[in-house]
C-alpha cells in the first residue's frame, strides 16, 4: 500500500486531535483512502507535555524547519495559528513542494491572496476546511456541492464563544462578564477573549466565505465588525418579549455590484432556525438560486470536531496526490482570472429594521420628542414600549422601526443623545427579520 507522509506544525489542542485520529483511525482511513497516512514529524515548542498518544521516536521536534524541509513529507499541516511565523513556514513548505492544510482563518483572511498565489505558482493545493465552522463542511459545500448556484445570501453563527455567552445570558439572566467567566471556566473562551467577543474571529471566517461565494478578493478590512460586549440582560428580555433572540451574526448578502458583509449582534425571530442554535454550536444558512435555503450546524470548535475537518482536508490532498490531480479545485472556488474586486457596502448604506432603547426621564412629552427626531430623519416607528423599570430617575423606552437607513439612524440617535430628557447612550441593535419589508434588493434567482 502506498504511503503518504504527513508533517505537522504545532500540536496544541486541535493538533493533538489530528494526531489521535491519524494514529487511532489508521485502518479506517486506509480502507477509504487506499493508501497509508504516516505522521512522520511534528514540530511544537513543548514536546514533553503528555498528549495521551504514543509517538514513535523522532516524531516530535522543536525545530519547525525539520518539517518543512523533510523531502519525504508530502503534506504539511499548519496548526500554529497567528499571522507571523505560520505564514513564513507555509510559504517555505509550498516552495519545497508540499501540499498544505491549515485551520488558520486569521492568516487566510489577512494574507490569503499571497498564499493562494504562491500555492498556484508552485502547483500545490492549500486546503482550509477547518478554518470556518469547525466540523461543518461549509468550505466543501461552497466550492463543490453548490458550484451551480449563484449564492444570494449567507447568515451564520460562527463563533462558539459568543454563542455560549449569549445563550447563557438568555437562559440565566447573567451579565456579560458573568457569562464570560463561565465560558472561560469551561474552556469555551480564551483568557484574553477579545478576538472572539469583539467579533473579529467571526469576521475572519466571513471574509473567507464571501470570497468563496461571490468570486471576490478576500475583503476582511472592509467588513463592519461589532462585538457582543455591550449586550445586556435587559435587551435580551425585551427581545424575548418581542419574539426575538439576540445572536452574533455573520451576514453576507449578494447585491450584484456590491456585497453587504458585516458582523454584529442582531435580533432574529423565534421562527428563524438560527435562533435555536445554542451553547457553543455554530450554524450557517446559505441561500442559493437553485437550491433555496440550506442550513449546516455543528461544533465550531473543540479538539475532535475541528480535527475531523483537518483530516478531511488531509485525505482530499492525499487523493489528489494518488491521482496526480493537484490543482483540481480552485482554492477560492473560482478560476483565478474570474476573481474580481467586489466593493463591500459601507455600513452607513445598509437598510434594515432597528431596535432602540433609551433611558428617558419619566415625564410627559418624552415619547413625542424622541419620535419627532426619528421622523425628521425619515425613520418610521413600528412599535413603542415604555416599561416601568425605573433606574436612577429614568425608564427604558424601547422602539422597533420599519426599514431605515443606517446613516439616518446614526444621525437621529446622536441628536436624541443630546436631549436633556435622555441619559446615557442609546442602545441600537439591528433586526434581521424580513416580514416582507426587506427592500435591500438582494439579487433575484436566475
């Protein structure tokens, strides 16, 4: 049986999972691949830690160059993370004729064009299924299963840390910081969670998906990003009363000559299946002009779910090597000469529904003054709720709007903030709820 040699850069949580599967599921993989995958060398800064795996002598090394320079290694798996040394090692491995697997969404979102150009020039494949959605096969679905579809829209929950925190606040009325502490204790959040709770991790993933879906250059720096740190139990309670849940959404909509690509908390109705995705699970809804709506969901992180996606890439590349078919599937789904720059719609130009919450002085005429300012900016109120939850002389005034433009909303809220009848900064949460009112002109099916 032919042997295909694998080298790995980094052996942390996911890397350990990859090693376990390659070693413990060796016979199963061979029966499906028709070849033997040999884990020849692993580079990591800590080779003494007990990983509950038996490695042959010489497999573990602290020298990453021994992986990328080993002439017998066919496939290099990058599990280091970050955008520094990982990039340099991948580029060197490509120049050395290696096939590449990575789960590094930040690296692809920031330096993807350079890496894909290098892999194409050197007739190497660069596979990255595990970079988005953990075990969900969203990359393969966009590049292969949905190849005949014009992708109209993608909406997803792509960060398990944020979804766990919001689920905890919703279920237990916890504060953000209380829910974060629980997430950290359970291993769902890093000691420094800024990349996750700030929405940046989700944006990295959305940049990759948008490039695959629309045939555009990766546009991470153009994506509007807003995290979940300001979401309060009070807003979650109001959302529930109105029939909504709050989720951190990755939103990407095809506008033809532009793309509406953004990451922010949003209210979604109870009948939206994404509202039922709780805990650390991920999910994404893809709308194609031929297939309609498709939803994938599963564990977006964790040792074994993510390792499963990495192994699927390793096997795909091994099959390419067995048949001499490297380069068979374009890395970004489209042929290189068909990829174009599609501008991202500025956030000020989006049109959607809104939830506002004002801390207003409890006196007559407050509602009319706020409504007057909104009306001056062509913002139509759908419903108004003034609750008796008085706090330091103010009561929450909550408004839901019909479709409005973001730029007008920002101007109106700035003007309302300056009124003496309002204390503190108004809360704004966008609502993703069609209800027959969405006039954003998503491209029609062909």
